[in-house]
C-alpha cells in the first residue's frame, strides 16, 4: 500500500473557522435563552457527577460561565461557538490526513462551516455542539492511524472518547461501531492490540463518574433513552430520518458526502473502509430507534465531507468554473438554512421559521413567563407563600424561573422532569402549589392538567402566559394555576410526579 504524504496545513482553514465563530458570536444575544440552556444553568447550580439526560461536561461549562460571568447569554454561547471553530479546523485537518492539499482542506472546512447541522447546533449551548466536535476529533485520529499504521494514536483516541462521552454518550456508540466495523473490514490487527486496549481503558476510566452516578440513581439515563425511543423511533419516523439527513447536510453537500463514502470504500485502507461500515451501522440503528432525532449522525458528515473534498479535488481543478459553482452552492444552501436556524430575522418572524424548524421560537418568551409566575406568587398572602412551592411542567420553565427570576423574591422552582425531579419537591410540607403548565399546542398539556385535578381538590387558573410577539412555543398560552387542598402530603406525592423524556 502506497504511503500518503501529507501536504502543509492550509492556514485559511483557521480563518474559515474564525469567520463562523464571529458570525455565531454576533448573533449570540439576538433572541434569548433556549429552554435547554436554562436547564443547563440549573444543572450547574446542582453540579454533580452526571444527570438523567447527559453527563457532566456541558453543565460543568455552564458552572464555569456562572462563576465567571453570571447569567450571561453571550458568555454561554462562547463555548459552542468555539466548538464550531474547532470542528471546522478538524475538517481541514482530516482532509489533510486523507492526502488533500491546500484546496481540498479549505473546501472541506468551508463545506463544514456552512453545513446546517454545524451552525444550527453550535449557536446554542447544548450537548450537540461538543458531540459533533468529539466525533470529528475521533475520526481524525482514526484516519491518521489508517494512514500511518501507528497504533499509539489509540491513546489520544481513548481520551477523546472518554471526554466526549462525559458530554454525550453518542461518541461511545461511534467508537463501538468503529471497533465492530474494523473486525469485518480487514482491520482486525489495527484494533486487536495493546494500544487499542489502553485507549479503551482510558475512555472507560474517564467515564467512571457518569457510570457511578447512573448506578446510584437507578440507571436513569437508560430509562430516559427508552422513553425517547418510544417517542422518536418506530416505522413512522424512518422517512423522517432519511429526509432529515438531507436537511442535516443542507442538500448540496449530499454530493460531497457520497463522494466521501466512495473514496473511503475504494481507498484500499481497511480502517478507512471501517468508517463507512460504522456510518452505515449507526445510520440503520438511529433510523430504527430514534428516527426523529435527525442530528445524531451529524458528526459523521465532517469526515465524509473531508473525504469528499479530497475525492473531488481533481474534478474541480479541471475547470475553475466547477469550483465557483461548488462554492456558490455551498454558500447559497448555507444561507437559506441559516435564515431558519439562526436568529437572523426579527423576533416577530420566529413563527415563520419555527413552522419549518421549531428552534428559534423556543428562545422567546421566558422573561414573560417569569413575570406571570411572579405576579401570581405575590398575589398570595405572605402566610400562604410561606407554605407554598412553584411547580413547573418541564425543566425549561423551572430553569427560567430559577435563573431569570433570581433575585426577584421567588423561591426555587421544582419540576418532575428529568434531573429536576431528583433535586426534590422543595418544601415537602407545602400546602399550596403554584403550577405552571404547558400551552395547548403541547401534546402533554392535557395530561399535566389532569394530574393537577387528580392531586388537588382546588385548581384555580390565575394567569395565562403570552409574549408580545405572539410567538407560539411550548409555553405560549400556558396557564399558571394556584392549587390547594392536597389529597396527599406534597412530599409523599413527589415520587408520582417523575417523568423522563
């Protein structure tokens, strides 16, 4: 097998990533906090080894942000913007490992920088931004091992998997798929060795805090994953998954990803071929189990686009017009998707964009929710407030009250949703509950209101949640209720209020 000589690194790759970083930071405070971001801030107030819905990495970054800048949307968005910059650089480096020169390195970086899944995820403080970076980093190391045969690189690979799994478990599935794929692609010797074992042990060691927390909390993440699979998987979502991959790539990049698959498959390097097997395996697994979560494979498209850029370089170089059309296509599709995925348009237009991608609407209306809850809370006599709690339908509203309402005289809101449930019912002897319910557009609203009537003798509507722009999200036209006449003590009722999703 001929040895591949790597070309000098194209420093314009760094500039390309820097431009994406600049755009994301310029838009970082255009709307408001996303409900997941408010939850991560709440998690940071309860820093622990792991959580129901994710390990500790993202809440730890939120904790650093709180300690350094306080509740700051711009500061919080700095982290995913940096992850975006790093992901673009990793794309260029991966193209270089594939044997690409300056042009394919830059093309790979630009294709990834304008990919909807990257800028769409990396303008929010969420686990996905760091998960894409972790997949990209692991793929880069695997490609390097496949090029050089140097198995010592499994040590940093293990570190990437371990740290990445402390953010989101998906990178562990990617690592497992690569191992299984290597066994069937002729790369057994690359993974059946002491260096690979050492890397695997490093990954497991870094994952121990998460495993310990899960073992002492009833393996909560497994229960939540089962719930997500029921909601997002099944035959009905297979088509959603397949079409979703076109959206994740931004249509035009499908050509580059397919070229990348062909390049890897015909490379003659078993470990590179294993990446195709790993992608195919996870494509099927995610399609059947969590089809509506279309972004789960986003990290794989970074190395596929890098391979595609190298594969297509000769064809593009043959005619300069081809390069212009390719760059134009990447730019145009990136811009179109950006109008829906980034807070570019005025807030009043969020209903339009959310009809296609319901993301931006979830960043609107939280101060108004807090204001409505505060008004109801202080409408109660002081004596009644001393025996009352605020209970929300999900972690987004709890996070909004606890973060945006901090310093306004409100108690810590509680919720039965995911990890919020583990932090307890607040005052277990409460006799009044101010309950915040979802809006009528949310499918679980009716069940939540029915539960209130089941647990309380008196459920009185006290306020309706709106926002000045009429943006329809999960809490638009939600209700704030004053609930009294508990049928069972609040502390005894709490175990029944847990729900994972």
